[in-house]
C-alpha cells in the first residue's frame, strides 16, 4: 500500500483527519496509520527466542515516533510502539509455537517504561486519544489471552521506572517482578500529573485483577512517585522484588518455571505471518478475501467477505503448509486490519455494512475442519484469533449492519457478523434475473461457545438473554441453510424483506444512521451491545474507558490551562474546582 | 431553612454556582435546591391510598418548574418533580405500612409523561445535568428496592405517550401496562431527537432488566415515535396492553393481584416523617444528630455524626412511638439530606470528611435493637434506608475520608462510613489534655450483609476481594473496640497515626486532594470504589452514566449548533460527523 495512491480525505498531505492537528503531522511524510508491520521493521522492540522462552525487550527509538513533534524518551510510547508490540504478540502465537513463556522487559538501563508519551497525548485529537487507548487496551487483553488460551504465561521484569502506561503494561502480564534497588518503582501518576486516568486498564486491573485494597489503590494512584520495594509486594502491586544482583537469575528461574508448567504442547515449527495482500484505491481497500468500499457521501464502508474458493486441506499438516494462506487465517487477519484501518483512518464512516459472497457449505467445511483439528495448535490459534477479531468488531464505534443477500455465505464463523451487528437484514427469495442461491444464514457448533464476547457470553446467549430456550432452538437448527423466513422466525435476524422493499428500507436506515449524532450512537451502541454480566475486560471498555473519554473532553485536562496542555511548561494547570 | 440566611456562595442572588446560568434562575426567588418536601406541598404528584393499594398520579404543574424559563408541559419533569416522587416513595415505606402495591399513572388525559423537560436540559449546566440524572437514577432504583425489599410491587399504567424519561420511569416498575388505543406508545427518542442517551437507566433496563433483543432495542431507541400495541409486548417493552374500555378494570385487577401476593405484613399504622430539624448558617448546616461545616478556602465539608444520647427504646412499639425521632432513622434522613445538599448546592466542595462523636456502645446497642427486631416492619425499613443512604455516599463525586478520633463512635452501622471512604485515618492513643476515650472502630453483624453496595457486595467483601479470609478475620472481631493498631492490622483503616503526625498528614492529604483535577478524581474514584462484579444498578452508574456524561460534554449535543441547543428552534442540528 503506497502513500502516493492514498485518497486525500483522511490523512493525506500530512493533514490528519481528526479535529485538530493531532499530535502534529505523521512522521516521515506518512499520510495514514498502518497497523501492519513485521519484526524486521521494528524500531522499538527486540523479540528474541531461546528455546521455549521468548523475550520481548522494549527499546523505544526516541526519534521514531509515529507523529512529528515529540521524542519517545525513557521508553515512552505512542501508537506506533504499540502496533509493533501487538504484532510481536501475534507472531509468538503463530510463528513460534515452541514458546511457552514470555519475558517482557526493557533494554534500557534503570527504566522499564515511562508510559504513553505525554507530548503525544497533549497534542492528540480526541479521536486519536480514544482510538489509541482502545488499541492499547486490546493489545493488553491480547497478552492476557496469550496466557489464558495459548499457554504462554508472561513475566514482566521491571528494572527501574514503570510509570503510567509502563506499569499498565506490566499489569497485563501474569507475574510482575520489580528490582529492589531503592529507587525502582511502579506508579500510576496520571491523575496527579496530567489530570487524566490511567487509560490502558490500569485502574481496573489494580482493582479487579490484582485486587488491591481500594484505599491503598487510592493512595497509589494519587502518589506521583509510586511505590517501591517490599511495600509494592505488600500492596499486591507486584508479585516479587529481587535485588539487582539476583534480578537476572530470578527472572530466568521464574521463566523456566512458567515454561515448564505451560500446557502448550511443543510443535515442530510455526508458520510465517506473511505480509497481507492489500491494495488501496481512492475509495477502497482490497485484500485477497475481503474488499472494503467507501461510499463517502453516505459515510458508509461496505466490507464484503469472500468465502473459500477451495475445500479445506486434507490434513492438519496441509493446513500448516498453507500457513497464512489458509482461508480462515487469511480472512481473520484481513478483517482485523480493515477494522483497525477504518477506526483510525476513516473517522467519517458512520456505518460498517457487512456483506459476503461464496458458498455457505464451504465455510461450514472449514469450520468443521477446524473443529476436527481443535487440538492442533494452529487450529486453536486461528479460533482464538477470530474470537479477538470479533471482539474488535463489537468494540468498534461505528454502526454495524449485516446485509444477507443471495449468494452470500454467512455460515458458522461468518454468521457471527450478523450476530455482532446492531441490525441485520435478510432478503426473502431471489431478485429478478439473479440466479444466485437465495439468502440464508447457517449456524454451526462454533456459534455456541467458540467466540465469547468481552462479557463472557456468546453472541447468541447475549442476544437471547431473556429467552435461553431460543438459544437451544437455534442450536437445533445447526447446519441447516435457514432461509429468510426461518432465520427471522428464530430471531436470528432483525428484518426479512422482499425485493420490493429491500432497497428503500436499507437506504432509509443507512441515511437515518448517518443523520444521527455520531457521539450519541457511540454511547447507545456501547450500552446496547453488552447486555448481561460484566468481566474485567468489559469493565475496562465500559466504566474505565467511558470515564476516561469524559475526562478527555474536560477543560481541566485538555483546555489551554488544563493539565495535559501545561505539562512540561513549568506552569501549573488551572482547574475549574467544581466537582461534577 | 430560610433563604434569607443562606450563604451567598452557591445559588444566592439567583446566580447558580454551576458553570453556566443553569436552567436559568431558580424559580420563585429561591437561591438553593431543597430536597425536603411533604405531600401537602406537592405540586406535581397526587398520592392516594385505597386499602392496600397506593396510587401515585403524575399531574405536573407546568408553571411550577424548579427553574425559570420553561414550562413543564405534557407531564415533563425537572428535578423538582423528581424530588416529590422520591419523597412520596419514602413515605409509602414509612407512613403507609398497610400498602402492598403501587400504581404509577398519569392524571392527565392521553399522556403519561414526556420525560425530562428538554428546555430545562438544554439550559442546564453540565453539573446540573449530571446531578439531575444521578438523583433520578437513585429514585428509580428506590422504586425497585421498594419492590424487592418492602414488598410493594409496582404497576405502571400508561394511558398515552410515555417518552424518554417517561418510559424510563415505567421501566423501574415491575409491570408495565400500555393502553392499546392505536396511538399510545412507549419510546426512547433521546438519540434521534436530542443526540443524547436516555439518562435514567433506560438503556440498561431495556437490555438487562427487560432483556430486549439487542437489534430490536437498536430499532426502538432510534425510532422517535416509539412502539405501540402488540408489538410493544412482543418486543418485551411492556408486559401487557389493554383496550381503553378495559384499561381501568385491568389496572385494578392487576393491582389487587399484586397486593394479594405481597409478602408485606399488614401493620396497624405508620409513622410520620416529620420535617427535618435543620438550621443553615453561613458555613454550616445543623441537624439534630449531624453537623456539616464548610471550610470553604480548603474546599472541605466536615460531616460530624452524633451518636445516640439515650439507650434504644424498650420495645418495637416504643420505637414506633418515637417514629422519626428514633435515632437511626433520624440520622439516616439527615445524612441523606446533607449528601444531596452538598452534591448539588456545594459544587466547590472537594472532599467530605466524616467524623463522629458519641459512645460506640450506644451505637451498637441500637444496631442490636434493630437486629433483634429485624422482622418488624419499621426496623426493616430503617435498615434499607441506611443501605440506600450509604449507596448514595458511594456514588457521591467527592473524595470521601473518615477521621477516626478520640471520642468518636464509628461502630456498627457508622463503621460503614470509613469503609465507604476512599481513605480513613485513625489516631493512635490520646491527645494531650484530651480525656475522651481513644479512637476505635467497632464492627457488628450489620457490617457483614445488611448494607450491600450497588455491586451487590458488602463494603468489607469488596475491600478484601483478594483476601476473603480477611473478611472472616474481621468478623471474628465483631463487638470489640478495635484500637488504632488493631484496626490497622486488620486492614480496616488506611493509616493509623499518632498525635505528632496526625495534623500534618491529614492537612497535607486534604490540600493535595484539593489540588488535583476535580474531574480526574471523579473518574478515579468511580473506578476504584467498585471492584468486583457488576449489577444492573452498578452498570447504570458506570457504563451508562459515564457515556452519558461524555455525550453531555460533546458539541454535537451541547454546542451552539448541537441537538440540545437547537431543539425546538426549527433548525436542524449540525453534527461533527466523525465517529469517535
């Protein structure tokens, strides 16, 4: 994807699409933010592997910020640093199946990480701040998923300052080790320093994962310098401290221990996550199994997913040989990239319209293949990748709609898209002159457990919260090509429309959606999509994120005299003292 | 409390303390908002009682708005209307123990309620909007508590339009009946009409209480005109429809049925909730068992709770005779009023400092008395009132700190205040020349179940989420006067300080707290106070409220071209189309 052929409506000409010159211009003449990278191109992380232990060392290149106008000192980070981290975590899963433990550490002396770069935040548009926090949250949830589902337990070795986002990164690991040298400390200084919240799950992980006593958490989160040594252990902020002289050997011992206990079965070798096939047009992004089209005047992005063109491979080994070309893996990676691209580079998009084309039976065959090989490391990783991508869809602040039309293949895994949508429409019968098979929806085993939402429920269980029997009724129909009427009767789609009504109804809906307040819709959808229980993960995206976004709008943080703006100027912020 | 002696720092001189002339001036020359009222003074509701069935009829006096500048047409409401509703609900509990079912309805033809008054909202300061939503949410939670714990099931009889907050009020009842006349409808038109969310729990109750399917909820919440008739039942938005000709008899039959099933045991007669004894000084509010002092330069309000001056009465009948003068009831009502007063009239207050004076043994004696009479209707109501007041404390956006000093009585019920605080300090030993008993904390049965937080946990269970054994260890100490060291060792207080350090430490803490961003603290405390599970109630105050507050800050809602500002002008709002 070259910058030259990039359409001028988003970040072209160095002019960010966001409300303000958000953290200045993108560096190096870039006009849009790319979520794709690979280890050879990393500027900020060093991934090394020694037997079954991987080490990810943070070594931020302070001159390689994503935007102009700030230096990434002291291992502080911006979105570009986190894109590399997310990439590295993904590669551990797919490229290094022999890895059974991960050590996250710093390659710089006496500093682990100073957290999100403050100058970057101070200059960022609201939209960039929100998207930055969302992506970094997803990356940290991914580290926890790595532990829970890929059997790679993680250790964070803190050799010095771990402040704000630095400590929040540590919180995402399973075990936090802090050097006990009289100065190294963990801290969440956001509130006293910047008048904002730790935005990457810090508060929720302090209260709900590490279960720090609330009054101690209050002291901790209001103490700029943080907590060090034994007290950090007593307060449950870290798991262990070790003197500098024993730090390395303790890390090594602990990593060995974690690797030994890992349930991950050794696999001979991984696959290569080859760069995505991606072509950017003025109003489109084309991948091998996915096309995105932008109807800019209507503020719609249509994502058309293409089903497999060949039956699944004959064996798990053949799947490994296909590697990144294996259809379910390829499509998941492409969908993930498209969602991320739209979120941050296409802010003006009001609605994502999901369509598909292909043979539902083929999609089901792939699901069946993955189920049959569910104990194979690669099949398992692909399932969990889909789970994470679908969660990313749930958390995308755009109206989501699925149009199920003749010739589409919303079956099994792909049936999660209508279920993840705010609304779905299915066409009854055929259109004149269209000889493709009528629209259908097909459920499979995979819709009943493999893809939990962030609240821990399947999309069907969440949908039928009032009527669990309807989940059972749907389950009984697994494998059947449910036509429009059946899908509607089972409550699986919102509207079943015939050809006469279809165009008008869909058009009116999309026009209406574009006419509503974008902010109002974000709040509405964030509430209606997540009925039922909450988990730590869902709390992060609800309670914490929503409050943080509020604070990110308040003059006390972002006003000319606010703390974010005045940080580093030597001038104290001036606050409106009213408590709201 | 007369207006004449009201200090000029809040709403005096018709100048609201909030950031903007928030919905104009208070009407009738008032200078502050009073949460106290009584049925004789109601302007908007008619409470009538017929045997065991109470009817609360909404009949809003459109000329009796709390502020100037708008008419409360079509049973639309402002905070003043809701203060009366909250009062009426409270009186059902205490003054009318014979009531076993409640019918909520409108006294106006063809309209139930048009919801929160839009002109009021459009003119309101951010602080007023936030506090208005918080209070109305608490009132609706109170209606649900009435059903769950006082045995008064409620029916909402909707005889016409129930829009926005009107339908949200219905959602708080147990059973919604809608007249089927071809026009009466329920609706949540906030998003399409005003670009904000239904702010009184509507979205959460639609998704989590009525468990409306998410796509139908999406349609419902984006359809201005709402849903009527059979479809409203099918979509689970209401429980039943009845034609106009059968509406009255169906309501009556249903109310009888509910009353017959109520577990509330008939009691001869209730008590009178006499007006509170309350004196307002320039920098103080004095009640009979509670004093509030404002140190305005330090932005601190000190609330000193006074223990009982006499032992508990000899019998439950004697408690009934004491009525509103019974110490636990009196103090709960006073604390509730003080908290509400500070929240809305004293926005500049950064921290609430809880102190107490009295004999801990006497406090425990009252707790024991209530426990011994726990099946008596009045004792039960008092316990639940304390539960609600303590939840109100949890949800107060001020830093909460308890100072446990010699002569204090933080025992049993009052020990919930240090547990509800962000931090607590206890003085070790005595002060020179002070012969009052040293500071102590005393736990009782009541701290282990009677007062759940909105997340369903006791404050101790929430505090010791990581170490449930510590709850048991604390339980073993029930009834003991825990001195500073013991209370600290058990993890029940944050800091135990001796006389030498006390003044400085407390001063530095309070100064620091006042120096932080008020918004940042609101977000921080809202996250750290509620570790653990979420309930529908806690979701309302977290996910929904936080998103709504964000939207209430966004130009798309409140800007000059925003939807709230342009409503009713004939001009369409102009939105920034970026989705964030």
